[in-house]
C-alpha cells in the first residue's frame, strides 16, 4: 500500500497569527523524516503519520502550543520501531496514549516558565498508518473523516469524537446539525493537550483501512465553513486527486466563513502500483 496526501493551512481573517499547525512524517527505526505539503509514500518499510493541531490560550502562544505538540510527537512516535526491533510487538494505542500524555506535560511545563504562555493548549487529530492498520486519536474538536465505498455507494463518516458536550448531544441525535452549529457552547472543550490540566484523555481507536479509502484531517476552522453534506460532496466531486479535494474543501470553507484558522490534510490509500 501507499498513501497520497495534500495539506493546506490558511490564517483566519480575524486572526493576526495562524495558531493551526499540521505535520506529515515517515517513521522507521532511524526516526522521523518530515514530509512535504503534497506527496506520495509507500507503507512498505515506513509508518506514515499525519496530524493537525489547533493552538489556543496564553496570549500569542497558541501557535507555539500547536507546533510544540507536533514536534514532540514526531520524536516520540518512532520509538515503536525500537520496541519492535527488540523482539516485542508494540501496542500502538498504548504508545500513542503515552506520547500524548508526555507532550501534554511538556506543554504545561513550558507554559509554567513563561507568563505569556500561561494556559496555552492545543487540539489534536492524528492518523498513524502502519502496513496493517490505521491507529488514530483526537483531543478537542479537530477531526478525522473517512470516505469509503460500501455496497457500490460512497459514504463519509467522522471517525473521531469532539470533546464537547454539545457534540455529544448531536451524536446522540438529541439536536440537529443546524442546532449544533448555532449552539453558543459548541467550542467549549473539556479535553485539550496542555491548558494546565493534570492529564489528558484522547479518543483513540483502530481502523482497518483498505485500498480506495480516503481520509480528511481538519481543524475546526474547516467545520465552521462546511456542513457535513459539503464535505461528502467534495469527496464525490474530486475522486481522482487529493490536491483537488484539498483545494475544493479549503476554497468553499474559507468562502463560507474563513474567520478562524483553517487547516486540512486530504489522504488516499491505494495499491503501491497505482497512481505512479
């Protein structure tokens, strides 16, 4: 298998600094190799990790928090290869949990040393592709979607869980998407990385990907400008190119709203021989 991806990030019209960040890297026993904004990479000898983070709090430290989070993760996640090299089978979800908790404590420690960074925090949506599975997690309201063909019909599903009580109501069917979007507490997060909290509890799961699956990682700025039907339509209308999908999603989201920073990574899983 291989993955093709396209990433983009635009500062919000009401924001002097872009507090979002994104990350793509290939991981093996030698460590992490950063990947560019667009590309294609085999899963034959590397894990591939993609992440989006939205920083907040601490004066102008939101951008610091999101960048720190992703930098720390790029150092910690490759350690699974050393575990495997020692003859042990790594527990990916446990390792991901430990890595995020360590990053959480490091961001808090950094914030405690600088009054300008006090209370800084960040959200996270992360997709970790191994040759066998996708391991993913999120903290806050950054999201991961999958678009998959099932019974000759494409469907788009949110895999992550927003850490807001309003999203829980939406997920249970107690409120409509329109009510969710208009709710004044829609962005009130009860889980963030950092923020001075003693611990963090990411939502984590495993997803057995297959060839043809497409994914979208995004910050909440994209959701501000797009309804669920708009995301699904973009997948339907841009089946052949992650760059075209990324551009279509970003353009519509910014045109519809665009006040907040908007970041996304569009991905496609395919056979190694495809898309050569």
